[in-house]
C-alpha cells in the first residue's frame, strides 16, 4: 500500500478551506492590509473587506461613519456596500454608532452621482447598522438605477436585515427605504419615493417600526404585490408581523397597501387609510384619517 508523506498530507489540507474566516473594518486601523484578518490590519472601507471575504465569511465593522467606496452591480448607480456573495456583515456596537451612508445630490436628492446604501444578494445577512442618505439616479430609461435608495435585497426572502435603522433614504421611482428581504427588529423612518412605497416593499417585516415615510403616488409606509412584474421576477406580497406602522403619508394616503398581510400590528396616525387592500389579523387600527379600505 502506498502511503502519503507528511508534507503531501499538509499540502492536501491546505488546498481545502477548513472554515469560515473573520474580516475586520475600522476607520482607525494602523495598517489596513488585505484580507483584513485582525483589527491592526482592518480595512478602512467596508467594500474592501467584503471583496476580500469568501462565501460563508463574516465581516465585522467597528464604530464610525462609512461613506467612501462602493461597487456598481447593475447599470450605473454605485452601492456604498454591495454584498454579492453569501456572507454576514455585522457591526460591533449597533446602529447608534455604526453608519453606512450613501450620497444624495445637493438640492435634488436623486440624480446623477447619487449612491445607494446597500445591495444584498441571496443568503446574505446585515446586522446592526444605520443605513442613511442613500439615493438613486433619475434616468427614466434605466431599469435599476432609479429604484431603492436604502437597502435593496435582490431576493425577496433569504436576505436578512436585523437590528438596523433605515432612515432618510430616497428613490426617484420605487421604494425609498428597503425592498425585498426579511427585516427583523428594524426602524424604517423618514424615507421617500415617487410611486411604490416610501418605507418598504415586497419584504417580510418582523417586530419593525415603520414611521413617517412618504410616497408621492404609492403607499407611504409599506406595500405588497401590485400585480405587475419587476426585472428580477414577480412582486410578492409584503408580510408585517408584530409591527408598528405609524405616521406615514402619501398623495393617495396609505399606511399599508396592496396585498399586504398584517399580523398583530398597530396601525396608527397614518394619513387617510391606515390600510388599503390588505388582510389584517389581530391588528389595532386607530387614529388614522380613515381606518381600513
């Protein structure tokens, strides 16, 4: 029987990935060096660490305002952070002190040069960030560039956003705050768009606060299946479980609309209809201009 030498066995082991790695991001690291495997060599730019990570890895980010770098995924708009492989991006100390900031065009908000905050592909996780000041282009001939200023989850279910504050983002056409994905324990506030949902659309929301969002012609708060087709597939319903939908407004005047399933939710203080075209289970609807349509 032929036996492998010890050196051959070591080479064989090295050829395989033995486990997931951790990568680090810190604005104050003294010597940023790929692949950013400790705090001394941590990346200064989140996208650099995400690019250095392999599927299944974790990228950990410490306190700071992260508003440089990015990557284009579709068409021309840059995403401040584009997670295009299955991995986890998490903060050390939560959204109060860890901020991913896009870019809004002075005076017009949306337009050439705007930067969306975060793009997420399948089987990705985002934990513990404030996501703010994202925006989109205004080119009506584009398919993707005018949609989603905050967090765009390409998959409607298996991208997960947890413990995040998605605030003050804008989209020229569809969905200011978040589109797709599963959102857990998030605040979605003060976002805006033109025609779909100021807050969130086509998502599953668990224990979230959706407040003070605006849409020019869609739903101020959240919206589900509109019966049309989007570039990456058909629109799904939106599910809101144990959420508060409060103080949202739009030109039509909805807090939640279009094939949205609301379970154990508080729907309060929205302009006109608190819910329109939705299914409500064990919900409280109070102090909206109109209750349910």
